[in-house]
C-alpha cells in the first residue's frame, strides 16, 4: 500500500498551480527552491511586491543589512518560475558580480553581466540587441543609460534597480541618468531597492514614487503645494496612505527576534614611513599636482590621479609597477602617436576595481598632442623613471612590517572573543598582494595563506580549484562557471585549511565569510560603501562572534588621518552593531563624489593648515542635513508600529513554514513514486541515488540527490530542478481511468481528527481544476466528495484523504453519484469565483481611489495657479495706488492688464484642462475594466470510488 497515480496527479497539480498575487502560497515554490534560511520579513517584503495585480511595482526600503537582495531574489524566482524571462537588473557597477553570484548560488537563477566587453563580443557575434538574453541581464546605471535605445527596445517583464536612492532626484532636470532610466523604462514593472528612500526632502519621495507609478500623485506643482513644505499644514495621513501600497520598510530593531547581530570592534595600526618612502610620496604627489600631464589622458585625469594616489599609499611595489607602465606608454606615444594603449587598461591589471569605477569618473575632456608636447613627454619620462627607480630600490615597507604586529593584536582579540584565528586582509593592489604573501610567508603563517583576486591565475589557486572540482564533480556545487567555481573553491579552502586570505576588492563582493571574524583593511578605500561591503563579508547574518576590524594609519600624513577620522566617526564604519547608518550612506549616494572631493584635497592642499581647513569644510558639508522635523517625517511616513510588524512576521513565518513543509512532502512523495525503478532511496534522510534516467532528457544528471538547504554534495532536489519538473509534468499529464482507492488510516502513525468519522465508510470523489483569468491568472483545485449515504465531505476531509497511503484497483461499475458531485463542484466553483470577484473589486476600488486623487491633484494644481495670479493682481493694484508719477502708474496698469489677460486665458483653459484630465482618467479606468473581464475554464482531473479503512 503506497502512493497511487491519483495521489501523484493531485500533488503535481498542487505544486504547479498558479496562485493569486496576495497569497503566501504563491511564493512557496520559490521559497522551497531558494538556498537561503527563511526570514519572515524577507517573505513579507517579497509578498508585498506582488500585493496587487494592478501594481506597477514596489519600493523595498528595509534598513541596511536586512537582505533586500534576498527579497528581490524571491521575487525574481517567482517571475522566473512563471516562465517570464525578460528580466533586467540595474545596479552600481561595483555590485554586478555580487548579484550575479547570489542569484546563481542562492536561487539557481542564471544571469549575464552586460558591460562594454561582453556587449561588444555579442555584437561581433551578430547579435543586434545584446539586451535580448535568455538569462537575467545585469548591468550598471551608466551602461544602461548609454544604451538607452536598446534597453527601451526590450519588452521587460520586470526591472530591479538596486541602490535606487540614486533616482530620488529624477524630478530635477540636472539628474540626467535618473531621467534617462525613467524614460527608457516607462510602463515597465519595476522593483526599487534602497535603504534611504527619503533623505533630505519630501520631493525625493515624489521622485522615487513617480518612478514606479505616475498616478500616485498629480504633477510636480500640485505635489509641492500639498506635501513638499514641512509645515503643520501637510496631511501626513493622506501622504502615508498614498505611498503605503508601493513602499515597504522594515527596521533592524523589528527583526531582532529572528536575526541576531554581533558587534564590530576597531583596532588602529599606526605606522611611520621610512625616509625613502616619504621622499617617494612627496615626489609623486608633486608630480600629480602639475597642471599639464602627458601621462594621464585629460578625459581621465581625476580617475588616474585617484588610482595613482591609492597605489602610492598601498606599497612601493604597487606604485613602481604603475610608474613603469606609464613610462612605457609615454615611450610608445613618442614613437607613434596614432597607436594608443589606454593607461586605464594597463593599470587595471593591478588596481582591479578600475574597470568598475571608470564609467563614473569621466572628465569629458579631449586628448590631443601638439609638437610642444613631445618635448614635455621626454622630460616627463625622465622624471617618472627616477620615481620608478627610487620605488624599486625600496625593498621593505614600514606598513608591511607593521602588518605582522597588527595580525598578532587582531588574532589575540578575536581569540579572546571566542572566534577562530582566521583573517581576511584587503588590499587595492595585486602587486601589494604579492608583497604581503612574501613577507607573511617568512613568518609562522607560511603555508596557511590563500590568495583571492580577479583572475586567480597563480599556481596555488589552480591547484585548489582542481582539488575542489574533483571533490564536487557531478554535484550542484559545480555551477559550470569557472569563475564562480574558483571563488567557491577558494572560500572553502580558506574555511577548512588556510588561516589568512589576502584579497583584492574582488573578495568584497558576493562571498560569505561569516566563519571569519577578523577584517584587515591594509589599504582603506575612500568610498564608504566599498568599506561597508568589505566588512559585510564577515559581519553579516549568521556571524557568531564580534568582528574585529584592523585599519592602518600613516602617522605622518595629515590628510590620511582626516580621511580616517571621517570614515570612523562620521560614517561609523568600524564599530557598533550595525556599521554605517542608512542616513549617512544614503547621503553620499554612490560614494564617487565623496572620493572626488578627497582626491581634490590631496591635489590642492600642501600645508597641514590647508589640509585641516579643507577637511573641516568637507565635514561641515557632510553633517547630516536632516533636521528633527525630517527625522519625524520619515518615521511618520515609512515606519509601522513594532507590535503590528512583529505580529505580522510571526504569522508569515508560521504560514510559510507550513506551506514549505507541505510542498517538500509532496515533492518527496512524488519522487519516490516516479523513481521506484530508477533510484535507491535512503530510509532515514530525504536523499536518493539516481541510477538511470526515466525521461528522454539530457539535462538530468545521474548520481546523488538531496532535499534541503546548504547541500554540500550531490544535487539539490528542488521544484525547479529539471528532474523534478519532468516528474511533475509526467504525473500531472496522465489520463487516469475511474478507479477505486482504499485509503489506510488505521496503519497511519498520526491522528487525523477530521477523518475519524469516515473510518469504515466509502463513497465517491472527483478532483477538478478551475482556472480563472482576469487581473491575473490563478488555479484552484476543487474536491467534490460524498459518502455512499449521500453525505457531502468537507473539502479539507477530501484533501486529508490524500495524505494517507492507498491501494488502487479498477472500478467496474463507474461513478453513480456524478450528478451530485457536479452540483457540489458548481457550488464550490461559485464560492471561489465570488471570492476572486470580491478581491478584484477591492483592487479595482484601490485603483479608482488612486486615479480620483491623481485627477483632483492636477485640478487643484491648476486652481492654485489661478489663485496665485489673483493674489499677484491684487498686490499690484494695491501698490499702484501708492505710485505718484503718472508714467509709472501707467506702466503698473499695463502690467495689471497683462496679468488680468493671462488670468482670463487661464480661467478659460482651466475647464478645458479639467475636462482633459477627466478624459485621461476615463481612459485609464477603461483599461482597468478591460482587464477585469473574467475567463473561466474547468476540467476534471480524475474521479474515484473511495473507502477508508
């Protein structure tokens, strides 16, 4: 006695049915597939994004550290499961790899990063529009803007925009990128992710909300009149009610019940450069301050200055290599001015983030070479060779020597906190990385070091990858992407074997190092968001210990000290529970402008007094601009009462866990039924070994399969896996004859109260699938069942019958109760349709209320302009009476007449404009009404005679 084909068909339809947008069940299949631990606020946020089928999108605005990427991943998984494949993700360039990695590792979602190199390759291969992909497309803000026409040409199912506070000033004509992105994505469903939807002005809220839905508010004039002035006259209740359907924010303090945070503990390691290092620093600094530099293209002067200053601060080895590259470039330029090797490409091999940040650093200047330049180039080469030779002659760096001391202090603190002796050391230079390997290999750390960078082409990394691949070959740990698998191999090696990972910025993205609790910033970026990313590799959900953060500080460099002071005190990056606050990180948007200001200070200030004065000015500018009234405004508009949030999260956690258990049980039972002849099942765990492939498909690998999260070996058996899809399709598509099933209750280990009254009884049952298409598409499975005496079974009783094993045999006499079963079905069908209609009616009412307010906003805006003209005319008339000179009086009367004429025209056009608004509103309503039309279909899946023993 076991699962029957009828059980299998029912389970398969349950697993694949379409659910309404406001149902938690809609997300269950996506949650079951995701390799993430379930956090109720993330489920709640994802569900919010699907709240209404009429929604044009949502803003997910959780505080930093609550996993907005996970929330978006759940939404993306659901869209993908619905076979919608036109998905675009727009992110800051530094986050592209992180998104690519997390989608693959946590959600099994394939994605492609589209930037200049990959775009040009696609074009060379004959692709007319590289944004047309079978995978999710990930691109940067700059690249999306530059390729606006191609982005606009794709009919996107969903666009996700990370760090979306960059778009909040879209209403300003000066914000060209935001305006271009808004225009190219008009009428496309969008999901915006930002921890800071409201920073300094209520106009920012208008900008973000209008990005999602143009009909939440009227035009910008009416919004300013109603909401943009922080006075007691603002109707906060109305404003909150308008944004509530599209903006969702959860605070960290609201989820402490589910997520435990550890602390950050800072250690500052000071060092004093040697005399030779100080001379080199001064010489290169003065060189970079020259008005005319042949070595640096005018279009990239600011960017190259940043890079060279960062390499100069990193190590003498880093700057020596950069200077050598520049010398060679200048020599090549002298030989043939037409052949240019961009200095960016040469330096990017060492300073790996260069390719990512260069888009945001363009100076938009032209580069040309005159005859006078040739002599200047020769002089510059001589100077640069001298700098290079000095750098090469310096064998040891004071900063490098102090690293040994810093590690001892860091490890001692980590061990005292109960953590293991593991450290990740971040540097911005590959050459510095090699230097650090050399000096640490001369200590007790020899043989305990692993490298992590953008290429990982060293012999140790290759060997680690080969061993890892052999160990995990044939399992889902192997993604098929060598880059992704190399990263996984190095992280595993660091966790299991090594003590120290020396990493470039490549390790600041998309990897989980929660097993490590010592972060060493050997080189400190000037972009606070990059620092937060680095520390976030270790200081994250799942970290069991406080995280120690070691920073290096040049005691003799006044500018370095002030930068560190800003990062530590203003941005609060290195201590506390949460790191940088949303308000502070949000205030700098991408961090690039902050970096540019820092570079400018280093370039322009020579004396200590100048440095102090410039940093004082910068600090004044960075002081939080949000006054108390703005903080109160954010709280009123974006935060819910804690108790309300807590209760909702508890309910969501309970319901989603129940659904997950049910789904996983159905899937497991289906697998055991379908693969009886093809797999060996483990009796004590949800795992099996697939020996042969029962389906005609070459994308189903043989070997070990296991259900659950964080599967180390074999394949993850999940709803979205090709094997599971084939099993479900096969079971759901079978035509089953009428049969008799004897369900076994007495042999079942669990008590099911609702079935006890049916033991010993028998009857008839049918299962039908009802599909309804209106605002959205949804399926309902309807059981109709009676006993032999004609008693109607509750639907829950019929559902519960199929949780029991059963024995199946042919039915000889057919189904005599088919008329009564049809009546039951029709009655329950009417109930489902009534429920859908009621829900759709609520969606429709919400949409109508929104459009009514939108129309009223526009009309009140027009009336406000008319009132302003009345007021202006009245003021002019009052002033004209005080004028004594006749010619001045005549001029004033002319001005009044002009305004009265304008007012008359405005009055006449007011009614026309109001009529036009009403027409637009009616057109929008008709569009909604057209979608409301229902298409209803139903079909019987099977009918049986049943008995319960």
